[in-house]
C-alpha cells in the first residue's frame, strides 16, 4: 500500500499511538489502513464412497487437484461461501453436513474453512476455473498431484474419520514451521 | 474506496470481465481491489465454575461486557490471535482447550472464531481497551449488558454443554435475517 484509498495522498508505515505493530497510516485523513487475513472457504463433496475434486485451470497450481474453495466475499455466511464456490468451480449441487476443517496459514495470511457436504446428484461439470471435475475413490486420490497442503490434510482426516463414522472439527496450522498433520489440539 | 492504494489514481466500481460482482478497479494499474470479511478471534476463559468477561472501554458498546476478542492480524494463527487478544484485553494467562464457536455475521462482514480456554492463574487485569475484568458464575452473567449477540450465543451454548461435559463446535449465522440461536446444523 502506497496511497490512501480515501484521499489518494501518500501513506506512511509506522506504529500508531497505543498500538504495537506498524500500520499504513494516512496523516491527511487520520485513517489507519489495517490489513487482515483472508478466508478461503469451500466443501468436501461426498457421493457414496467417493469424493469430488476439481482440476485447477488457474494459477497457483494450475493442473493440480483441489476441493472446490475460494475467497469468501463480503455479505455472505461461511456456508453460503462454501456452496457458492462449489457451484462456481464444479456446478455441484450440495447439502452442507458440518464444518470440518479450520486451518491457519500464517505465512500467507489465509484461513481455510472447509465443510463436509453431500453431493445431491451427478450433474456437476467444470466451471471456468476448473479443467476437470471428477469423483474419486480413496485409493484413486492423486495424492502427489494435490494443489495445497490444506486439501491433503482435510482428505486424510476424512478417510480416517469415515472408518468410525465420526467427523469432529479439525483445527490445525499449516505453515513453514509446522509440517502437515501436526494438529494444535 | 476512492483511490488506488498502489498508484493513487481514482478507482472505478464495476463488474470485472469474468466476474459477477462489482469491484473497485484501478484502470491505470489494471488491479482489482477485492474487499473481504474480517476475522474476530478470541477466548472463553474458564476458571473452575466461572468465566472471565471484560467490560469494554472502547466503542462500539463501551461499558458493556464481552469475551476477550479482536481483529486477527496478518502472520498469526487463529490460536495465536485468540491468546494475543486475551492478553491485550485482560492480561489473562490461558491454555487453549478447543475451537468452540464459529459465527458468520454477513451484515457486517465479520466471522467470529472463539476458543474455550483454561485460565491458568488469577493474575488477570484490565488492559487499555477494558474498564474492568471479572470472573462470573453462570447466575451472575450480566445477560442484559453483553456487548454482542455472538458473545451471548457462545456463553449460552457453553453453560448448556457444560452440563454434559461435551463441547462440540457451534457453527451458526447471526444476522438481521437469522435471529440469535438459530443454528445452521
């Protein structure tokens, strides 16, 4: 950030009075421009024994497989965001079952929230951000071609939890410091 | 948003090609300035039968009671944000137990994430954003003087769940359309 989005004048980067982190400040408007993590929200769509994955058509990780998920918009709930992204990326008709993984990625300022969801029919097809959408049995998951560690973490937990038909929320941190699978709690 | 934060020129507000929502766009830099919901993260600190509340010293809702919580910063995990806010507002020494409530507030573009936490000692005291910090038994909770519906929702669920010593994650929406207590799942 170089300019104030309210007045167009140059901002400075310093610690405001009473704060302990440097912020972008407009000394003309007297506004502090805070910067905060973004939410990435989506679904783990399930059809009988299979799960639905999307092959990404866009960067990052174009050509690799992922669960339908994307940046949450203003004026929607987490569930609405999860269903919207699944519709946009896979035209998937889903019914949300429960919140399932909540993952912090502090090194890239993102929080993932993924929901388990029941796929209601087989009328899915790739949206503009996907090259392909397919159902996979556990043994056919392309583990080496998954786009993100958050997706690998969520799928691994799901196949474990499915053995017991018990799906608690999994809250973890995926970062450069904390390798995949090291859960906080 | 009126000006591009990268170049200082005026932005326009229109739907970008391939998108379906209006965005602030800088036609000089060719940048789309997305706006996304913010995370408010905090703790429900527990000491034996009591819970810790903070009396707010700042607007909104100055003088009303809340759980220690605030806007998540970049480069931290949800758990780190929850502990940092509890330290800043109540100087509370806590050990996180589990993620507990996840609440969408689409009308104000906020998502609350609150953790159950064990208070480790009684050395808490009000930080600069609090007028007072106190422990409350269930029967003494100032229900009519709570700052936010998210806090009322979380405390009510906690006292119910405590009867069974079982604390599932509560995921809900608090909005103008969906009154307090109407859980999604």
